[in-house]
C-alpha cells in the first residue's frame, strides 16, 4: 500500500512470510536508498576518477592519525569500513554493529576523538586549518532541527588514497610506524 501527503510518501509491505535474510536485504536497501536520496548517488567502489572534492588530507596525516586512532577502536573500525566500502559512508546501524553498542545508544560525541586528533595535526602543521573532518556525521538535509545521525562519512580523497595504497601492495602504510614507502 502507498499513501502520500504533500511532503511524504509512505509505503507499507507485509513481509511476515519473508525469510530473515530477505527482510535484512530489504532494510539494507532502504538504508542505502535513504542515504542516496539525501546525499545523491554514491560510488560503489573507489575508482580512478577525480570526481571528488579535495579534502586537505595527505598520507602523512592519515598515517599519524590512524596510528593514534587505534586507541579508539570503535572510530577506527568505522573509518576502515567506510574506506573498504569504497563509498566513504557507514550507516548508523553499521556503527552500532562495529562499535558493539546497544541499539538506541546516543552517538553524540562519536567523532570527538577524531576532531581532537585532527586539531593536533593542524597544530603541528601537518594539516591545514581548512581540512575536512576525517569522520563527518551525516544527517538528512531535508529535516530541520534535531535528528539522529544517518551515519558517518570519510572524505572520498582519503578513500581513494587508501585504495591506491592497496593497489600498490602498500596496505600497511595506514598503520603508523610501518612501511611508509610508496
């Protein structure tokens, strides 16, 4: 059943007899489509195109912050998932799973350790003041006022850097203190 009003469309489907895997797949599809509706289409993988905005991040800065992020395993896991997905996005539900948080827990302050570490890199001169957040909270831009985060985003430039390192066989580069040669 589909019902509409001037600002919303509601779709109701009876999935009672669907197997759990089909219900899960439907929810994941709805999540992806919701994010896409808010943010526009996303890449399914990090390709070689230059269709992204420069973020201000560089290999040295990412190496340093990632080494320190290992003290924050939930945030590190989310950043790695965002990179490995190729889209730079991690949904709210995935954050709960990766961080082993109970559903409904507030994610307020989740990016705080990353912002603090980023500021340290700015203070050291490794990053410029205008650098994008390494992990940015994603909200539904059509909703005004308070809302829960849809998920979190990593700049596409960082995603592409990490994928390039992987293609070069240099995946250890992202861990501080490891082989940093290209």
